């Protein structure tokens, strides 16, 4: 709705217009044109004054020219780089319930699989009972297993725990749960990983040759949202990505201008470029990283719906021979259930006020309050 004329012009201007009309001014427009002061046109940025050549586009180009040159960094990461993922198979029932449990190697922290969910069929050579010395091909049902090495877990835990403070037990449980979730999604998409690796080879070849990241994003990134803004995907402090294992470590170990990848989190596979780092002098946990990315999706079809993602998570199971994980991972997640959990870990029926044992990563810290709380 148009504003009343009396509010559109100041009173002094209204008086000038009235006098001009009384003197036979040719038109109201002409009167206003004669009375209005001359103003400089606004430039492309909305500022008063002469127009700048190129405007925002020129400023963006200048900022890109001032940015450090991009450099490819060879940085494979256990449990995140596709070639470093330790997939294996274990025999299962036709419904997908795992039945094969070999001894866990000493270098393996724990293994993850999806139980009673998406079994696979493979063909193997077995001795032919009817023809000694010969073999025959037999089809059997298996489930995919993904192993986490001690090196993968220890490197991640040591890096994050050195920066954080607070309840160590809760922190252990949170980041272990995120790691299990990432493994569960990778198990679900195991059949898509060869396609992901082929697409990643094309991207890596271009980035190694020095093709600008924004150009590679424009052609190869499969995320429509970030592709339209030159791949800008992250603008975060260190403590803001704990739900995207392994990015709380992978992203913040790179330097400004570094390009590395591919790295798999639970959502997709990424090539990362660190565009800018804002350091916090007294609190490295608050360092902010701005990064762009080439995103490669796992599914070649539609994305999973929330209920489908929930079903994958619910099917995840963990097996470990190490007490530190048996003590800290949820008992319902573990196969077999850990023997350490007993009367001191669950209140007897009808006595919800019973005092329970407070577990910690280290035996010596059992029943101690969280750090900083007495």
C-alpha cells in the first residue's frame, strides 16, 4: 500500500512544491526535479559513489588471487580412505544372522557388521566329497564385516582427547558410537564402493594436476547445494563436527591451501580443500576452518529415508576382545554380551534408587566423579 503523500516528503519540500505550483510550475515532477539535490548513483555493492569496475565479481577474483595456492596432499586415513577400509565376509544364516566368529587378531580393536540385515551370497570352492582331490563351487550366505584397527581408534581418540576436557567416559562413548555409525553406513553401501572409487580416481587425477578446486566442484561434485557456491561445505570450529567421524580429525589436520581425499563419513565421500583457517590464540578447540569439497554420493539412486537409516543403525553389531570397549560400548550392541556387566551395572527390579557402579575407561577410575566435579 502506498504511503500518504504527506509522509513521503518532508514539510519543507511540501512548502516548496506549493509555492512552485502557485507560480505556474510546469509540473509536479518538474518541481521535484528542480528542487531535489543531485545524488551519485549506487555502485554494484549498494554503496554511494562512482561504480567500481567489476563489482563483487572483481572482489571475489582478487580474494582468490590473494589466497594461498592449492596443493595436493597425499594423506590416506585408516577407516576413511576407501582403499584403507578393511572389509571381510563371515558366514551367516540365509536370514543374515552371523554364525562365523574367528579369533579377532591382536591389531583389531573391534569389528562391526549388520546382523539379520542385507545378507549377501558368494560362491566358494570346497572339497568335493564324491571326488577326492577335487573341488566344487558352492554358494553360501555371508554378511559383510568392517574391522577397526587399534591404530585407527587410538589415533582418533588420542587426537580428540588431548583437546577436550570433561567427562572422559561420556566422551569415549560418544565418539565410539559415531565411529560405529559410520561403519554401519559403509557396510550398507559396500556394493556402491567400487563405483565411488572409480569416480574418485577422476577427481583425484584432476586435483593432482592442479585444476582449480572450484572448477572440479562445478563438474564433479554430486551435492547440488554446495556445487552452486563453489563447494563451500564447512565453516566450523573443531568441536562442531563430532557427529561426522572422521572429520573432527581429518579436516583439522590439514593446512590452509591443502587439498586431500577421498574421505568417507557416514553421509558421502569427500575431497577437501582448506580455504581459510582462523586460529584461536588460547583455545585450539575453537580454531575455525572454512573448507570447500567435492562430494561423491554413495547411492546411485535416491537417498535413504530417515526410517531406512534408522534400520541400518539398529542392525549394527560390534564384537571385540578388548576390555576397554567391552566396558564402554552399550551391552546390547555387543556380540556376545560383555560378562563385565552384572548386578552392579543395573538396578534390581523394584529398586530404582540402588547405587550403581560408575564405569570408566580405566579400572582405577571406577566410581570416580567426572573430571572437574567433586
